[in-house]
C-alpha cells in the first residue's frame, strides 16, 4: 500500500439467514480473493453478514450469542493479511446492537454500533436493537477510515460525526433490499453525503432472496466530490474493488456497470428471489399450475430461468371452461423452455364434489362457490404432487389480484412462494415482453389474448374489474401512497372505480394474510411492508 | 364533588379499529352513564380508544388526521358535565403521538404524549409513534390528576415524573391484551408503583377481540398504599367507578370482582375473540368441520357459546378411515348445543381425485400425499359452503399442531379464524373438561379416546409425535422461552425428543405463515408475537 493509496474490496455476498458457519466460510473465501487476487488493503462485508438479514426474532434465541461469538473469534483468528470490516449482532448484557467489528492481524481493532435504526416499511430494527452513539474511525497506514451501517448514511449525523472524528473514507455496510428505482436514490444520496462532508464513501450491499425481500447488491462508491467510481452488478455476488487516494478520494479507472432497464432489474430480481427460495429450502424443483394465461406463463419463465427447465414441472388442469388454446400455449412454452409438462383434467373431481355438495346447495344458482371449487381442486392436485414428489408449488398470482382479491384462497393462491406477488398485471405484460427479448419463450398469443380466469363460460377479468391500466394506478395510489379516496379521485380517476377498488382492497386483507410470501419489488409491497388489520372499518380514509 | 373526594369512572369499552364515529358514539354513551348514573367527576377511556388498537399502518392513511380531528372536536363539544380523558392518535406535522386529551367544559384542558413505546412481542409502536417527554397533570376542584398511557406504567419514570409534577392520582389508559397470568403481573406492578410514588392509580383497559389479540378489560385501581380498590370483570364492557380521597387515595367499599380460574379466563377469551371476529367482519355465522375429535368439539362449543348454536354449522366429512363413533359424537354435541349439523362423505371426491392423479402417482406407496388430499377435500367442501352461504370457516387446529406442522395446509388449516391457534393440546383437554362444568355439551368419549387424525387405518397422533404431555412443555420452552436445545434437555427432556420437536417447529414456519389468525392467550403466540424467517438455518440454537 502506498502512503496515500488505499484499495477497498466490497464483498457483495449472498449470505443465508442463520447459517453462521456457512456465512463465515463465505467471508473467509471472499477475504482471500480480495487479498490474493485483488491485493486489497481492506475487505468490507455487508451489514449483519455473519448472521444474515433480516434475522427477525431469531436474534432472541438463547443459543445465538455464543454461536456468534465463536464465529467471530474464528474469523478474527483466520482473516489474516487483510483488514476486514464485519457486520454482526453484538450482544452486550441484555442489549443487542447492529454492529461492525474491524479485524486486523488477529485482533478486533475497532468497533461500531449502528446509530439510526429503521423501523418502518419492511424494517423492525427497534424491535431488537439498541442504538449506538459513537463514531468508529480506524487507522490503516496513514489513512483514517470511518465505518457506518446502512440507515446511518440516510441521515446526516453519522457521516458528519465520522468526518469530525477524522475519517477520510467512509465504509457503509448495507443490507438494502431491492425495489424499483432504488439505485438512483442510493447514488444520489451518497453523492450528497460525500460532497457535504468532503468524504469518499464505499457502499457494500448483499445480494440474494430472503423470503419477502431480495437484495440487489449494486455495491458502489463515490469519491469526495460525489463522483461515482464503482457500481457492481445487480443480483450477482462477487468481490469488487475501489482505490481511493488521499487527495481526490479516487484513482484509476472507474468501474461502473451500466444500469439495466426497470424490466430487466425486476425480472432478474424475481429470478434471484425464486432461485434462492427454492434452493435454500431444499426443494428438488418447482411445480406450476399452467393455465395458458399470462401470469403462469411469466411464472414458468422465471422458474425455468431460476432453476433450469428440468427442475420445473408445469401442470395444466383444464376444466369444461378451458379454451383449447390455453393448453396448447402452455405446452408450447413448456417445450420451448425444457419444462416437464403434464395435463390433469379436473372434470371428474369437479363433478364428484358438486354431487357431494348438491344436497346442501339445492337449487341455488351457480356463483363463485362453483368457480372457486375448480380453483381449489387444482390447488389440491398441485399440492398432492408436491407432497408426493417434493417440488414446491409456486403461486402465480400478481399484485393486482392480491390487491382486489381476484384469486381463490386455497385455490390458485396455493404455494410456498409467489414470485409475482408484488408485480402489477400491467407489469406482468411488460415483463413477459421483456423476457421474450432474451429469447422467444412465451407464445405471442398468451400476451395478446384478453385475460380470463376461465372459471365460467366467456369470462373476462373486465366483467368485474376496471381495465388494468385504470386498476393498477388506483391500487398504486391507495396502497403505495396511502392516498385517500378523495386524493385518488383528484388524480383523475372516476369515483366509482376508486371506491370499488378501495373497497375490494380493504375487504381482501384476510386473503392476503394467508398468502404465500413473494419478493418486494415496488415501493410498498403486501406483507411485512404493509401491515393492516383484518377487522377494521375505515371506509373513506 | 367534595373538596377531597373524587369519583373516577373507568370506561371499559369494546371499541373497533378504524370505526372512529362508532367509537366516539360509544364514548359519549359511556360518559353519559358515568355522569348521570354514577355521578362521576372524571371518565377515563382506554388507550387509543377513538381509533381502536392496534391500528397498525392504518395510522399512515392520508385521510386519517382529519377524521380524528373532527371526531375529537365533536367529543370536545358534546362531552359536557364531566371531565373526560380520551386516548387518540395525535398528528403533529410529520409526527404521530400515542396521546391523551383531557376534555372539560368544551375545551381541551390538558394533553399527554405517551413516553414509553413498546416495540416487542405483539407491539410495533415505534413503527408509527414518536415519544413524548413531558408529564401531564391537570386540576379538578382541589385535586391534581396525572395521566399516563399503558407501557408508561411498566417503567419507573413516568409515574415518578407525574408525582413530581404534583399528581395525587394517576390515570393510566391501556390497550393491554390478554394472556394467561397477565392480571397478577398488572396488579403487582400497580401496587409497586403506587407505593413507590405514594400515588393512587386507576388503570382502564379495553375489551374485545381484534384479529390476533383479545383485550380482557379487568380495569382496576389501587390506593396510595398499593391496596386494590377496584377490579372490573374480564371480557365484558361497562363503566366502573372508584372513589379516591385526598388522604388515603380511596374511600367507600372496594369493588373487586373475584379472579376466575385460568381455564375460565382462557375459555372466555376464546369466546370473546371468536364472537368479535365473526360479528365485526359481518358473517352470518360460522362453519366448522366436525371430526368427532377433541379440537373440533371444543371449537364447536366456543363458536356456539360465542354466536348461539343457531349461527353455527357443523359439517362432518367422513372418509373410509373415519370411525363411526366420530360421526355419532359430533352429531350428539351438535344436538346438545342446537348447532346445525350435516354430513358430507368425501369418498366420491377422494376416489375421483386419486384416479386423476393415478397416471402421475404410478405405483408409488401411499404416504402423506393421500392423507393430505382427504384433508384438502374437506377444506374445499367447507369453503364451498362458505362461498355459497356466507358463513366463515373456523379452523380448529391447536398450538401443538401449529408448532410441529401436524396440520394440512389448505386442508384442516382452511378458515378465516382459528380460535385454538394458541391453545396447547393438553389445554384443549382442560378447556373441554372445564366447558362441561358449565353444562355437559362435549360427549365424554370425545375427551377420553386417544387422539387421531383418521387419515389412514389405525392412525394415532403418537405414531409420529411424542405424547402431548412431553410435546407441549418442549414447545413451550422452545417457542415461549426461546430456549436452546441444550437448555431444554437440561430441563429433563430426552435429547431425541427435543431435537425432533425443534426441527419440526423450524421446518413448519412456512405453514404458520399461511395460517389463519387466532387469539393470543399465552406469553408467546405464533403470528405477530413471534416473527421468524422461513428461509433460515439455525439448527441447535
């Protein structure tokens, strides 16, 4: 290391919640790469990398403090020839801190406790952690390096405090989940903090799917003037380096991966999230009910891209109401993607159960009861295959359906994971078209035919719902912005539509409460990101 | 009001989340009772009574601040002839406080912001609220009355601060959910705070079921010496008064409802929770799959006690594996309780779906796939009746099953509400026996026969699980205490049993994530009270 030059490696890892030993192993491998391949002076790991994020109440297990301490001791002993900044949960008596240890030459030379604890949206950090109050600045050669953690950089205090304590470069450890347009916010903020404090900033983030969240990586760095000097790729793990000089805070050629389109980012987010859910939970593959519609077509593409076609099993379950082209198109796509494909007609089961119910149904008109029964038979068949062969069922519902309840609880909502849960219907089309730009896998007719649940004759989604290009922005205003009925109408939507949609969203909270988890990709996803009571009256608010 | 005497009415109301107008109406009626019937000087309402508790992200709706302000203005105008202490959410710019307004003669004369915000267990208050930092003491006649809110009394600061600001009596507003042994903790704490600060304390709590929580009321008061002077009944709304003298902090005859047994309290909690869920969500009644087993028998009793037998519909769905006595016992109980009863044999549907699956199942041995299919057909039949007739399905699974996954997702887990979700199997028996002491409704044989899922020949729960009197304490140690494997073994359980049970609990997180809500009655319930990742590795911790 030259007197004024410093090479910092950002270890953009895909750690796994709870797998302390495995995470420590990944960290040692990344440190070796940073040291031996990249000749880095420092390797920085993501927030909470030793335990994974978010650990939630796993933090409260009695056995955890000892396991963390052992792993940290091992890392301290074995991480040699490089200085490492390690995110971990620090247990101090009754208190837990979201902490970072700086390890160098077999010793913990510095130590930081996160000061700003997010407790909104998907975050619950004040449930477990106490806030730190002190800066952390350590010396390496002649350089002084500050450390902060994630939310700390979103407020003004901690960076200024590190600067005041002498930091020339700030390393910020993150576990920052993806949503669309996030990277622009991050890089804008980093530039602002860097300029305001005359401080180069290195931002290291994790990657990978973790239940309702998917981390996108895109670790990055800015120099003292706020100029971007590094942007690592999205959704891929790796070790990425940045050089900082005492003068400018940067040197050499910036290494900046181009930003992809929103379609590409969301698609890749769904693939990453699905792969990690399926693999980490130990499933041999994934089952999909393939209806010939756009949702299951997109889900099949995502699953095949995530797992390989040979680990995906698409099952078409036609009824008396299913158009022939539905089966043809589903089979066509399965063949194009190397996906296993079977057909299980539901007519016999449907007739048998209708007969069973006949004495109680009497001469009542057919309604959603008969429609949902078809969907529930399909769910039961998929779950039977899952129980027999071990594949996880992927639910194919999208965010528009989740919002207004246009899905059958215990029917098409069956599944361990729901890749499209936070994807509006209008975006399902955009992503399907996007996927075909990487290779033509979804038959054109699936994209162009009008959407229908095919649970009765001549059914179309628009029989009961506004067109999706009206529905989706109303949902977005109500769910993502928390906008009132009045406020949404003021955005130019018809009051009848707004009241219908808002009413459906309210009344279907009970369905969402029992929905499979799926990855957040918008500003406000259903699930841990948006917590509403089921039993509640709040009409116009 | 005499110079030194003060009568405080505690309005133990069953408010409804989001129903601001309805809650305000209830408050005005209670205030009129307190004033006209009881000649009280002050009426105190529960924490957040104007909006209901917990409102969760409903607090973030854009239309809410105006609605709250209007309702508070109306209360201020109309609550005359008595001083009222009103819990509500206070919007102050970007901040929200969990607040209390003191209203007297058409004016808001004092104001308090909750200082201690619980953010553990079922509570998420730091997600929404900022902390206050000032005491609130108002004068009435010659007396000085302090106000605090819920968690404030569980810490030492706020009561001492109110005393220092001159309070002689402290009114503490609560939305304190029930769990077993809670009242002892509350009254012990109040006695301690009262003595430590030489301060009489009035504790007003709400009642009623709200999704996963049930509030038990049991509002109470202690005098300056810590002596209990009032205990209101559990799970019933009403207005209850306490007199305090300047000297002793109390006068007149103490009015103390006797504490009931834990069995009675839990049973009444489940009845209250079930009634409020069904009624407030607008269901005409409840459907129960009646298997002849102890769980569905207890659930039927709870539902009938909550709603009246004529609003409960029990459906037996026998298969080739169902013992005749199962149907007989279920029908017997239904008749005793005036519950509608029907039988829908599942054999035809089961055969039809097995035939449909046969080409894919091939010659594989029967396993849980065939067992779960029976359960899922039952779920689909109940949901079909629910869709056709509007009754909500009650899931009958207990906490022991929820813990180890001894329940079929989309099968017997179907339902909008799960009354027994937080009741251990050993407690299911205790509660069934207890219920029969109030009238013999559950056939003796249901209580005495060995438990079986009846999904294959000669099946017994103990084929795959330890006896329930071993299983339940292991679950309790692991789930409620967060105890490690080692720690549970040290309590005297066999390591094999402990590892089996802990492994099952870990692996079934995905099922619980899709389970219906049910009322918390233990120290640590599944659901919002215990938040674990699905995708996680944490073997021995």
